[in-house]
C-alpha cells in the first residue's frame, strides 16, 4: 500500500500494517469430550486447538501452545464440546414485535429490537440461523461486522407471496393492487413482496438475490398468521413457482416454500422446489413423493403456546391448532420414508417463546433419540445450509467439530446425549459459547 505524506494517512497505514502483522488468535480447549455433530456417542477426553476462526487440531495428546503468550486455555474438565446449534427456520426480524407493530412501528426501533434478540439467540447457543423471511440483511451485516452480537444469518430476504397469500398483510383499503403503483408498507420494509405472475416472481426473486439472499422463500399455500389466507388454499401456480426456481438456480441456489397441504407441496415439487417448510398437513403419498425426489423437509414441533400470539376466537388461533394437530403424523411419515429432515422453530411474535428455543429442540425427542435430535440441529441442518452453493455467505464447514471446520462451539456442563434437557437452560449449562473463533461467553 502506498502511504501519502499526511499524518492521518501515515497513522492509518501504521495501524493497517500492525493489524496485518497480528497472528491469528489461539484458543485451546483442554480435556473435553466431543460431540462432533454426526455421531451418536461422545469421544474420550480430547484437546482442541482453535486458530483464528477455525478448528486447527483435535488430539487426545496434549497440544503445546507455549510459544504463543496470547493463547487462551480453557480447562474443559471433562465437559462436552459440541457444535453451535443451528435453527433452520427462523425469522430474526419477526420474533419480538407483534403483527401490528411490524405494520406500524418505526423501522429503526424494529431493527434495534431485532439486534437485541439476535444477541439473546446467540446466548442460547444458536450460532447460526436460516432466516426464511424478513428484512434481515442489515442485521446480518451488523453482526458480520461486529457491530451487533448475534448468530450467522443465512437470509432469504422478503417472503414472496401472492395477493391474498400467506404473507400478504395488506388491509382492504390498500386494494385493488395496481402493478407499478406505490408499494405497501410490508413491501417497503422488505418483509414480504407480492407477485402475481411468473414475470413478477422473477423480479422479486432477483431483487432478493441482489440484496444478498442465500436462498429464496415463497409461500406455496395458506398460513396461520395471515388473516386472509386459509390453510387449504394453494397460492402460486406451477408456472410461477418454476419462475422462482429458475431465477434462483441461475444464481446457484434454491427455493424453499411454506406449504402444509398435499396439493401445495406436490405442486412445488413439480416446479423444482428443493425444500418444503412445515408440511404438517401432508399425506402418505406426498411423503413418498418427497422421498423419491430427494426434497428436504424442514419441520417443527410447535408448542400449543405459539397460538397465544393470536386473540382467543380468532381465525388465526383456530388455524394454529389445526396445524399443531398434524405434527405427529408428519414426523412419523418423515421417519417412515427416511426424508431428509431439518429442524427449526419458526418462533413469531413472542420473545417469551424464543427464550424456550432449546426446549423446542428437546421436544423432538418425542420422535428421535437425543443423539439423532442433536445431529439434526447441527450437522444435518448444516447440510441444508450448504445447498445455497456459491450464495453461501459463510463458505466452510458448519455444524461439526472436526479439523478445518468453523470454530462455532459450545462447552456444555454435562453430557447432552445422556441429558439433552441441559439445553433447556443455556444460561446455566452452556459455560462457553464461541462463534467464528471468538468467545462470547466464558463462565468458567
């Protein structure tokens, strides 16, 4: 770099040179048992060396760091070192606000609220989230730049919906919609975009890709939260869905769709969609089709309390309980047909419920062993994230503890395979939280 003669430029050049000369930080975890994100057992006592933001060495023998005076040594004391948790269905901007607040509150305030929630998310042990709808691009950038503490975000950008579809929160006085007219509040904020033809779908998909979307999210059927979107409705046509798939695949990534019913799921698969969100009302023939086509199912075990976001007697509350009732059948079908299944929470409009994120993971042990559940929330979810290909904002290995992987790690005070409920109380039982090689919590 050529330094100019001004004092300010000289100081800048000196600072840059000093920074470039700094060796990567070293952190050594000593005497830990490892859950690697793939296995159903813990390792014996091991030592793990972190250099910079990656796992450099894993050894049962001591790893010397005597020549590195800045190295941090964390005495594991036989505790469990595991990958950071991954939530495959998260809405970083939609967790705390009510639906009314999202449509009326100041955007600066909503972003600050989302930043606070992002910090809490990381402190619950979730080092990565796949954001499947909402204007999270700015939040992601702030986290990546170290301005806000939070998880890695794989953003979808705006939910893409049709007029009257799930994600269309416009009032009747905002209709009729005129193509080219001023956008609605939900569209101006980037929360959701309405598209009513293949050409409009292409535009809206490409806009999200321009902003940095790692994958694209459409709503292929009715939903719970949208007041004018009945559950049985199928929204996008196959041609519209195919337009989204083509636009995403041109950018090397994929489309995932919100879909509950057999018709909406099957139509999406016919259009080339690679992942189904929810699937709670699907039938056996649909599960078999998902398996045959190698499509992912990203599903959730919703707690009844999630319906508390909606007023008693409301259509939304009734729809919620209809969806909840389908959970058991859906997961049993996923197991029967060995579907590629990812786990997420889809927490909306409830900070209180978000605080139970780890508990929602534990609920999966109704159908899966603790080890299977932990693998799903780490190594398996990371495989889904990797489907974003060149649009992956964090190219590298996530969700595993192995040499060369990102150092997104949790030190658990106990054995989560033997007692997965340890993850229900992260404040007590997650004694170290590391993301990208940086320690954000150390209670030892």
